[in-house]
C-alpha cells in the first residue's frame, strides 16, 4: 500500500499553519495530531527545502501539483523524503486552504543487505508503487 497521509494548510499571518493532518502521521513520523495542528508547516520541513516549498505554496495553484520535501521525524531528528501532492481550495469565499496528500518516498528502513559475503551484483524486484519487494544479495 502507498504510505501517505492527508494534510490541510491555511495561510494566516504570514505563516502556513497546519489546520488538519490525518492520525496515521503518527505511524510514519511519531507526531500526534495535536503536536502538528496550529503549528507552522515549515517547523517540520528540512530548512534547505524551505525556499522550494514556499515557491510551491505561493504559486496558488488550483490543480494538483507536486513538490518534493523532507519531513522531520519526531524521535530522532532524521528526515523522510516525501512528495506533497495538492492544490488550493476556497471555502467560505475568502478562506483558502491547501489540501494535499503527503506521500512518503523513503525506502523501508527494515530492508538490509547481507554484507558478510561481498557480491558484485544483486537482483531486486519493485512493486508498481516503486517499493522493494525482493532483494537477492
């Protein structure tokens, strides 16, 4: 299955605040909904991604567009590579919300190759979502 969560952002007082995030974010990053809602999105994004993400959000697009970012994990300050897929929607005439799905792209951390016997080649199989399903090492 695709690893993703739902994210809604509202631009308010020069901040892109998280107004909703699905509960399953906890299983990917270790944050509860309460730790994210009403906090600036940029607090959780790798600083070197800020300019690219800001340009993406300021584009004000009405059709789905993507942006690659790295999202900070709660427990170890490591980052996961993600793709933001979303568009702006207007609610109540004046309120604009960025509705998106965040897809986690980082490979499964459980996948480890056996390095006891060095080999010069190996075989891998990927499923249709691009995830490794078999590694022959």
